[in-house]
C-alpha cells in the first residue's frame, strides 16, 4: 500500500495484513504516514537487506506488527532481530524466491528465528513481478511452520489455491498455507489497489 486514501479504502475490507514497502528501489516505496486503520489489521513493513537499526526505527515510527524480509537476510541476522524484538509481538516473515524448484534445506536454519516463511516468484524484481511460480514444488514442503503464498496471485488463481489447500488438508497439513499475499494483479498503478477487485477476490475464500 502507498496512497493514504486508498489505504483507508482497502482497510474497510478488514484484511489480516497490510503491507508497506520501505525499499527505495521500487515505485511502491512508502514514505508517508499510515492513516488510522483497525488494530485488527497487522501493519507489515517490507524490507530488503536493510540495516537492523533502520528496521527497528520503522517499527517504532509506524507501529508495525510484522516485518517481511525480502532480501538475502541470513539466519544470524534474523536471530539478532528476533532477540531485539523478544519483548514485542512483532512477527518476522522471511521471504524465499521460487521458480521451478527449490532447496527446502535452506529453511532449516531459519526455523527457530522467524514466525512464518513466504514463498514468492523468483524474478528480476524483489517482488511484484506479477507471475506465479510452480506451486507443485510446495507439495514437497517438509516444515511444520505455516507459510504465506505470494507471487502474481489474482482472481484466476482461485481454483489452483483451493486445490493446493485441499492437497494439504488431505495430507494432514491443513494449517500450513496460512495466508495469501496479493499485490500487482489488483493494482491500478504501483501501490494503488482496486478495492472492488479485492472485495470480490476475498469472497472466494
């Protein structure tokens, strides 16, 4: 999210999370103040290889409830951040980029230092590429940690999402797919969401 009026409009839909990107190399870069929105909505700061002190500053400045790490942040970095946030309820979401395959062994070091994983499409940009990856890869997901699914998700992915949910449920893992992260397929322009399209999409779940 980027534009204050649009933030307020989308907030009326009561999403569980709302993202604000603090990465200057994107047209979605957020440099405003977050308007008053429901405390039920988790304000989520998105960072890419950012300095820990800057992350802490943004958490305090914008009263963030979650942070999404979209760069090459190490498990050591995440552990340090988790220690600094131990007295807060701020969630740490670590992003991993996927295309046609993925080495799930990379997740092991992060298991105890993040709250959720997020799988996005590997592309030229750090997110917002507008394309999906091969979700069949996720059927090999070995962890018990719940994850966010991201990457070019729009109305046309509803059936595929339902099929993935059904697969996990059939295999006793129904709580793994925790959240759907949507972005570019619901935009009029960078950072400006079409609230009506989001409303219709949400009705499908």
